[in-house]
C-alpha cells in the first residue's frame, strides 16, 4: 500500500510540473481585442503609419497626445468637471491625466517608458499631468478628416508559440453624403500588427498601415 501511495504521489507531482507547459500561451480576451483595435485606429488617425514613425524619445508627449486624441472620455479630467483637482493652479491648465494612465499608454502603445522632461504646456503634480491644451497643441497639425466616423476590422489572427499575437485587418473612415444620407468610404488602409503579452495586458510591438488610393 505504501509503495502504491508513493507511486501516486510521484505521478501527481509529475503531472503538476507538466501541466503548465501544456497550457500554451495566454489567449487575448474580447476586451483585449477591442483595446488593440482602438489603439491601432487612434494611431492611424494621428497620422502614424508604422512603428518606426513613433517618437519613443518623447514618450510622454506621444502618450498624452494619444490620450487627448482618443481617450478623452475615459482618461481625462476637465477643470469644469473637477474644479477641486485644479485648486491653486493657473487657469490655463484645463485638463488632467493621471500618471498611471500616461505610464500605461506609454508601455501599451509606444513600447516605451516615460521620461522626466515635460512637454511644453504640461505641469507635473503629485498624481499626474496638468495640461494647457492651447500650449500643448501649439505646432501640432490636426487633420479635420481624422475625426470622421471610422472603424477597425480584424480579418486575420494568428498566435505564435511564444504568445505573440499577429493581427491583420483594415481601418476605414467614412463621410456622409448630405443629399442622400449615404456613407461614402473616404479612406482605407490595410494593416499588420504584432502584440506581445505582458503583465496587465498586451503591448504593441510593431505595426504598419498601407494606405489605399481613393478616388
């Protein structure tokens, strides 16, 4: 009986050590995919066509710009809505982004870490960054077409053994014909992107958009 028990213990321990290796890479959830689509669409709207064009040397500016462009409702506090947040600060500072949100976007989207140098129009407080939008956006060209209704669709997905996720798909922007009410395809770009799993989510490693000629 003792020999049988000992053999069972050895078997259980052996299975316990082998099960993790058989589990395979972590699969992205539906929420993960939605975040990936959002990030890619926002980068396209910002006019960033591939990973080489991202300014990782100024990750804070890029991250704040990304948040102000695509996450105003979720990650930004307005002076008018949270006046106590802006107590004793000059009135020119009208927005606040927490350090945690900026840090998370820097890593998730730009695969970078925040630097200490502050962009023009940004003040660092105890909990995050206060932004004067007029000064922060000075010299940054914002295309009107970047605010058109737009969509990101995933057409292919493949996960490698190391957990890396390869996505292919297309981003599209539409204008509306005011006479007929019909949506007109205004811009379109197939893309390929590579995401890597990390603690707390996924981060974008590389991507490329290929703009299609419209006419």
